């Protein structure tokens, strides 16, 4: 069984993330969505809320593609998480050159830590390349329309969070 890990904070999950997820499903039998705990980032949504959003958003793609998709919270090293879940590859989404520079360094470090796990880069579709969770949260916080960037359930959660 070919397993991949797609890690991120997913705070919140966006259409860009979903684009990478649906395309990663064509490469593997099992896709583990690693939801990073990362207390340093101070996420808007709790870990439980982010995991629930990921599970809800991925259910359709799991059923449609036949790929098993699992949300898996993690707080350890990415390469150790990949090993823990039996992943042969790590899937990373790229939006711009700045993403590549950071990811390039990460791949080098991960190869030293475990050279049996490959990293696969997937470019987001052009219509999703500008989407970043941080920007989506800022737009929502300031009362802007985020419907082009997230699904209706995630938009509802964002609006509810900023309404209080």
C-alpha cells in the first residue's frame, strides 16, 4: 500500500489544500493529513476543530477516489511523523518561489534524517496559488468575502469565529 503524508497547520483548510489533497489521491492508496499542533503559530482554530474540518472536507474525495484519507494530529518532527504513519512520501504543495526555497532546505534536512522517505512537490493550480490560510483569516477578520478561498462550511466557521 502506497502511503503519503501531507502535513500542515490547516488553520483553516483552504481550497488550495483541497486541490493538493485531491491530486495526491491519484498517487497513493492512503493519504494521511498531518495536522500540526504547532503551538508557536497560535492557531485560530483548536486542534480538534482543525481535525474535524479536515475530516469533513476530505470525506468526499476519499469516497470519490477510493483513497483512504486520515487526519492525524502530530507534534513531533515531520520526518518522524511520516515514519510513524508508514508513509513512503511526504507531499508538499508549492505556491511560489518563496515556498520552494524553504521546502528545498527542509528536503535536505529530512533526507539526512531518513533517506527512505521521498518528498513530492505539487504545484497548486493557478487559481489557488495566492491562497494562504493566514491571508484568508485576515480577510475574514476584516469582514471580507472568503468564499473564493474556502468551502461554505469553513467560511461559516470563520465567520462564526470572528463574529464573537
